[in-house]
């Protein structure tokens, strides 16, 4: 496996031994992963609760129509 990073240090691609891209990643301006794709698989997209650092994922969708919503409870 070969790992490729953006100039900002974000992992943007993983290539298999055969040279084919195995995974691809996209990030927003806050360096949060907003999408990824596995070779020959659907793209997965993520939405965060807000723009602050450390914001949590609240939605995950993929191109096959699967959708997940996440809710969080504050610490007791």
C-alpha cells in the first residue's frame, strides 16, 4: 500500500500494490473528512454539526441511498 497526503497533511489517497487507487478522501477547509470512496464502491459523505473544531458527524450518506443520522448526549 502507498499513502498519499495533501500539502496540508490530510490523507487523500491509498493505492494498492497493483497501483490502483484503493481509497480516496476529501476534506473541508477545517481538515475534516467530508467524503471518501473505496475502489469501485459508492461515495460516502459526512455532515458535521457545525463549523467549530471538534464538531461531530451528524449525518452520513452514500450513493446507494443509505443514510444515517447521529445524535449525541452530553456527559452526565
